[in-house]
């Protein structure tokens, strides 16, 4: 038996994820799903985002499936910071994996690139503040394993956000990335020509690449963005700091098939969490029109990660097959709604597994 925590969340996450879990259960009855009502609805009712108890329980799972979070009647940032960023931090999910793959009949190009994005640091560390004009200033931030004091005086108002890279985290990040990357076409990106801390990022990248026996090449993030549009076929694996990784992976999602085809995994040493890249899309929620492929691909990433490689493979091949057969989601100009797409993928997967004598 494999226990998996599920956080359907809001909007299309709440609509799609339980259906995807039913599909997975029909494909492999050894999977058990445990649902957590971490959602905007609950926040509005009770004021709770994620409780300490939930964090403790979630830490006990090897994998978590996450739908989407966010509601138009809650101030932007509250659910994102108190749910997504909090889970990443508390569960120590230090790597974000974002595959971008072209599908026949959906994309015009032939892209198969995976971005490995650092998930905790860089400009996302919440070390930020304001220095008021002509005032003495002192601020101390203590988070994770560091304690940073900033003081000074300014003749203007200053807003700042510190970019931080810590050696232990960046080392484990590159080690994990190199252990997961099976090819030797690896590009490490940054802006070391403009931002000093990325020279440290490069130093660790080289050190860990030698240790893990990998060849890497470096490319500045601006040049890489340009080349990914001009000649995406020459890339396979990209390792990026948090901020550039975020931007580049959304860009690749846009040029492959769109949000409805983009899965992701947040990886840690003990727990990992898989989720579609899209948000809760309240404009289309509950109407059976959202594309469920991103959630299904996230689920198959999870199966692959926990060693159910055969099931993951079958689901991926079934997605390719139904799209080839012109079963196209509404999002991509087809006529098939959420439930129909899930149904077709489930049937095709079960058929393929039966043919292989799986059951
Ligand atoms: P967030 O800030 O949480 O990422 P957002 O509102 O900025 O949320 P999304 O919710 O991801 O962005 O979606 C933006 C738009 O893209 C939606 O309003 C919706 O129209 C479309 N969209 C997103 N996901 C899907 C999907 N799976 N199928 C069809 N359309 C989608």
C-alpha cells in the first residue's frame, strides 16, 4: 500500500484533483489517498491556512498531490505565502522540477526540456524592508539558519529584497539535480556577469558536477531565454536559481502547450509535493472545461518518483495517444471537457496495462 496526501485546494484544483485520484486508484488499487482541506474556503470560514498539526502529518508522507490555491475574494499573497511558500519551507522542498514537453496536435515545436529550479532561496527569502528617507535604520531577520542585520542611513526611501544563497542548500540542490538528471546535456544558468552571488552558484555547480561526474555548460539567463525561443531543440536539462527558473519555466510552458500541460514537482529529502503549474483559475472552475492534463502529468511525475515507473510511463503514453487520436481538450480548441479527458486517459491506461498482463 502506498499512502499519498492530497490537497485539492481551490477552484479547478478542487474540481480536478479528486477525479485524478479516482483515476489513479482505478489504475493501481494499492494507492491510498488522504485528503486535507487546506483551502481558501476554510480560511474564510475559520481563519486557518495550514495548521501546525497538518504540517506534522504532511511530513509523514513520502508524497503529496496538490491542486491549486487562491480565491479572488482573498487578498493576493495571503494564500500563496501562507500555504504554498510555507509548505515548501516547512517540508524542506528545496528543488522544483518543471518539465516542458511538446505534444503532437498541441504544440508546433518539438521541445523536451526539464528545468531544475532552486526552490528556497535567491530573491524569495523574505529578507526585505524599507529604509526611510533621512532616518537611521536597523533591521534584523532571523530565518532558517541565518541571522542578518541591516543598518544604515539613506537620503532617499529605499526598498530592498536580499538575494541569498547558502552553501549547504546550494550544494544539496546541485547534488540532487545531478542525481536526477540522466542525460549529459546540462545547462546551468544565472546572471553571474551582473550579480555577484551567482559566481558562488557557479563555483558550487562546478564542484558538484566534478563530484557527480557530470558535464555542464553555463549560459546567462538572458541569452538562454533568447536561445530557448530561437533553438529550443538543443537543450535538455536546465538548472536555474529560483527567480530565473520561475520565469524560464513559465516561458517554456507558454511555447509548448500552455498552462494546462505543465506539471511540476517540489522535491525534498523525505517528502515531495507534485502540483500543476496553473493556479485555481476561478473564471473557469466548476464548469467542466479546465484541462486536467497538467494535474495528470503531475500525478505521473509523482508515481515515477516513488518508483511506480511502469504506471507513470503508461499514463504518459496514454496522454500522447489520446491527443494523437484528436481527443483534444477545450483549452486547445478541442471539444473534450475535464471529465471526458480524464476518462479517456484512464481507459487507455487500463487497456495498456491489461495488455501487458499487469492486473
Ligand atoms: P495563480 O496566481 O494562482 O497562478 P492565476 O489566476 O494568475 O493564478 P491561473 O489560475 O493559473 O492563473 O490561470 C490563468 C488563466 O489561464 C485562467 O484564468 C484560465 O482561464 C487559464 N487556465 C489556467 N489553467 C487552465 C487549465 N488547466 N485549463 C484551461 N485553462 C486554464
